[in-house]
């Protein structure tokens, strides 16, 4: 999802992704595994993070709003070029 799609799909009254009932918002999508890859130039989660991670909780909230809660997040960081194997090494 891009940041343009998320607000469009979660603002009322789309009625395609959620509905509003007496108890609040109810997601209309059937829960299924969702795999989210997050690319970053540095660490954005854990003890060595440079900044607080706002993206993961935001995505968890937005996706739960539409009914998706089985989420797996995979962080991708920039690697040290010196640690990559050369083409000769395979």
C-alpha cells in the first residue's frame, strides 16, 4: 500500500473495507496473513534504532481497521558492501 491508498480506503463512508457500528469501526476484509517489508537506510526498530518507529504501529492500526490482524513485519536495512560475497566466491 502506498500512503495515498491507506487514507482513501480507511475514511468513511467507503463501506468496502469497514463499516461503523454501535461499537465503532468493524473491518470487512477477511483476516489473512499479511507480510509487510519495510526498507530503511538504518535501524528503525529495537535498541539501536536512531528514531522511534512510528510506521509499524500506524500500519498495525490501519490494517486492523479494515479487518487484517495477522501481520508479519520484515525490516530491510542497507547492508555493508564490505560484507557481501564477491562474484568469484559465489
